[in-house]
C-alpha cells in the first residue's frame, strides 16, 4: 500500500515479498548502517530469515496506527529500487516500551542510495504531513558522530537542541526538532 509519494519516491508498506525481505536483510545486515542505530536489539541481521522477523516487529509496532505512523519502504519511482526505510512514529520513552507523545522522523538508507537526497525528500514529506495534522513538533534523534544524518535534519529545517536522553532507554542522542509554524 502506498502511503505517500514525492517527486522521486513512493513511500509504501514493506511486504513479505522475496524482493522486500532480501532488501531488508541487505540494509540491516550492514555495519555501516546499523552502527548508527544504537542499542537496537537483533541488529545487525546475520541470517536472511531474520528479515521476516524485522518486518513482523515493524508491523506489530504500527498495527494500530493506520498509515499515519509506520516504518515504510522508500522506493525510487524511476527504477523501482527500494532505497531504504523511512519512519514516522511515537518515540519510545526511557523504559523503551511505552511510547511518548513525541513524534520521531527517521531514515535508514542502503549505502548504494546515499548522497542522492532521498532521506531529505522522504522525511520532508512525512514531517510536513504530520505537522499539518496539528502535531506541534517532530523530532529527529541521531547517534553522536552521524554527521550525514545530522545534515539531513538540518536540511529539513530542524533546530539542533543538543544531546538529550529523553527517549530510547536514556541513550544520549543528538536531538533536532521542527516545530509547526505559528
């Protein structure tokens, strides 16, 4: 199901198709991707069968969200290549279980799709859509040292708030926010 389209991308649900599962494994088995995902359990993936488990985790996490929040495939319209994952979701609190009222936008792209502006394009569309619903602000949280993702947050017009420990079990993360226009 398509959730949103941009000039170059289709944001859609990940599926259990062999192609999608192979791409999930290809993205989340790479150290250059998962090294920035903090203490995410089960990463990096080490067996292709784990891609189905990752998909099931995402589907369960967003089962009650409709298409407002999710972890979606970002697919290039011209080639059909899934460039990565884009997400919009309530941030998990310090206990890692209970979602907060704070909304996060995030992106995990395959290295073959870095440097093309896809993360910025997809995230901008999701942030704009979310702010239009009346949400007062959207956050991006970035592992310290991940200069590429910090640059994406800045291109989105987000303000750097410094390092905070409000979410993800108290992990220290560079925090960016974009607030709705008054």
